[in-house]
C-alpha cells in the first residue's frame, strides 16, 4: 500500500508463487544457532544436505547453491559417497567422466553428481551443463553465477546457508535478497514438473526473516538513506533542487519519507512526527554541507545552490560521493601511482580476498610496476584495497591469471576504474584546471584500454588479429614497435609470430595505414607587444618512413586520434586540453604571466605513437627559451 500511495496508484496487487507457470513451495529450515562462529556453522551444513535431498527431491534434478568454488567441489565429493543420492555407476557415467581431465569432477560424474563454478574452463562447464539437462547428472553443486546466467532449471533448489564470507575486512555477510530470489527461481521445470521446491538452509535466528521473504510478506523499505548525498547531487545537477527549502520539499516527496512516517523504528526514529521531520531536516542539511565542503556545490549570498563542475560530472559518470571526494582532493602534480592508489580506495573496486587466491596475488605482486610498502618477497596481500592495487596493474601488464574468478574481477575493476579516470580527467579540465592530473588520467585510462604501460611493452597487440600470445612471440624476436614491423619482411614477421601468410603482409599494411595518419608536434614561444607571450603548437604529418607500404589512406579517417595537453607547473595551470585531433593544425595559446615552465604533450589514442616527439617543455629563464631535456630531443620527420 505504501508503494501504491507513493506512485499515486488507486489499487495495489500482490503476486505470490501461485502465479508462476510452475507453482513453487519454499521451505526454510533452521539448523541450529550460528553464535559467534559463522564459519563453523556454515561448514557444518554439509552434513544436512543428503537428508534434505532425499526428503524433498523425489529423485528429480537438484541444484545445491554454495557460496564458494571450493564448497561446490567439496560437497560434490561428499555427496558422491552417499548411497541413493546420485545415479548408479554404469557405462554411460564412465563415458561422461572420461571427457574431463579434472580428477574431482571425474569421481563425482561417475555417480551422477557434478559441480559448476566460474573456475571451470569452457569445455568442462559445457559438459556439466549438457549432462544435467540430459539427466545424466542428478545433483549439481553450483555457485550463484549459475543462477544469474545459464538457464538450468531443476525440481529442487537448495541454498546452503544464507551468509557468505566476504573477506577479512568484512567477515560473514548475508547474501542479498535479489541473489536469493534468483536462486529460488530456478526451482520448477516448465513442461516437466507440476511443482517446484526450494529449501533455504539457515540458522534459527534468521529463520523468521526468510520465512517472511519466501512468503512474500517482507515489507519493502527505502534504500535511499545510505545514498542520500549521491541522489541529492543528481537532483541538484538537474536543477530540481536549487535551495534548502527545495531540498526539503523534494525529500518529503520520496518513498523514504513516506516509510519513515509509517515505520519510523526501521530507521531508528521515534513515532513523533516532529522528531522525524527534525531527523530529515538534519540529514538534508548535513548532505548539502558536505557537498559544499568538498567543492561539489556552492551557495550564493541568497542561499541559492549552484552546481559546480564536479556536481555534473559526479551525476553523469555515476560516481559515488566518497569516490568524488578523493578525485577533487588529488594534488595538482599527482603521479600515475597516486592515481592508482586513489582508485583502489574506492569501494566499487573492492572484492574479498579469498584464501585460495592469496598465493596467486602474492606472486603477481612481484611482477607489477608499483609495489606495496615493504620488501617484495615479504609483502602479503590481505585487504580488498591491496587486491585491487595488484589486479589493476596486472591488467595493464598483461599478467595472465589462471583463476577465472580473479580474471572476471580484474575485468570489472578495469571497467569501473576507466570510468573513474574519465571523471577525474573531466574534473581536472572543467573544475580544478590541473592539466597534469588530466594528462596522467588520460594516459592511465589508455593503459587500461590497451593493456600497455608504454612502448617498451610491445605495442602490436593494439592491432586487430594480434593477440597477447602473438605479441609475446614478436617481442621475443625484437619486433616491438610499429617501425620494427616496417623494418622486417613479411616472411620474418610470419616466422617470428608462428603465423601463416598473408599475416605478415596484412600486418605491414595495417601499420602503414596507421603511420600515414600520425602527427608530430613542434612548439615554441612567441612574444608580442606589451610583453604578451603566446605558446604556438604546430601539428604536422610525419615524414614517410622507409619500408612503408604503398597503400591509399584517407588522412581524415582518424585511424589515430590525438589529444593536445598544455599546462604550466602551477596549480590550476591548464591552458588547453583538446581531444579528438586527427588533422594538421596550429594552436595559439596565451601564456600566463606567472609560471616557471609550460609543458606541451601530444598524446595518441594508441600507445607508441606519441613517444619523444609528443612532449615538449618550454622554460622561462628569464626570456622564453624552447628546451628539450636530453631524453626528449625533438625528432623531425
């Protein structure tokens, strides 16, 4: 009724499990008291599984959901030893078991039992899924990834425990309601069953909660309070909230306010209306003050709220408040290492450190560019922050991880980190005007996209059809750069890569097209009347290189795009940040009167094309002199 009233609906309808194509019966089984040792309670649930399968399965397909990969394997082995659980051992089981090289999986498949988790390779997952669908596997022990992805309905679904270990920093936490309902939803096979059964195994203290949930009687409460600042910031960005009074009017229109009035105890409030309104007013004011204190919004003299650049970026990039405060607090000369350390503090990059992956993480730490404090041989990865620090660098350094779950988490981290870096880049351009931070964010985002720190890592994996393995083979033969490709014959390239013709010819053509579209930078300072100075940045085509293939290429095609970044050595010294440049041109920028140096960078969208000719340093000592450090001598091509 609260939801209906919030939506201004005249009526509300409730749909229970009887509306499913196959009706579902849910049983919540309390199996003792967890007390202070949730680990031992979870471990003890295994012994109850065989009896519950026999009681509810009716010898039909069963899925037992576990919370870790190790649990699925351990439970499958134990169930294979129990008579009457799986299928009798016969020739068909022998044939099935022979199709995998995993000893544990072979042993369980012989009894019509299997396990399924993200750590299995694609062929073994396909084998297990097909066997379960064809009835050759009767009991499947799986992690929650099965509930979210593959459609393998069963007659009986069991959830072995309602809490899961989330790492040493978080301990055991209850699984979220959405995941639980997804698991339960696998019970009942349309076209095969007239009913489905779900069994939730939990402790006695949690049993009433899950009985209400399974019966559809759990009251929906607002999730706004922990995200109040994020949502208010979005409303400010959209000019819905323009003052404190407008903020109060907005919050009183939310579902949160309605539920706080109807069920104040849920939010730690008394039933007094004045107390509730005082609580709402205080939280609203605190949120606005914190946003203002971090420079995300501002108040003018009349009390009107003005969104600043960070406000719009935070809203558009879906960045949470805590992450945005870290972004706006970056020093003007932050290094790429400082950016990495800022990223890994963000909650969205945190995944639990599992015991089984600690050895892999510790070994990977020895191979990454930036190390944690302490001797590398003695560093031990313990926290989600340290794990993120290692995995982000492993993604850039092309470190292959055997563990599928780690690879999946590394991919998710890289994706979200790229979004945070884009927000950092925009905040530095539009807000703080710290060009150095924008440059470092741009480069680190490119590193995550290309899996390369720089040209020294070998740049050819950026080309279509050239994977990491081929790049490694070419690197072994000292074919690392685009110029190296042109210096090698097609036959030499094919021999080095272990590829057949016309791979070498096609690679040379691809590189030729790229290099015909590359730009070079020259920069100088010009003085005019009234002591005004201008930075002149000229972008031109490179001179044709020896060995380049004679191919037609549209210079406006934009195979390679560039970003021109010019900034001073002072805070707020950004002069220009111009992305998406693909044609020649000249940029004339007025110099600030007070600065020591001006830095000019031309950053390519592909690693290996900005290099030495992409960075210039202009010194004011005392008259403007164009100076190139020894390792950055200009290359005129």
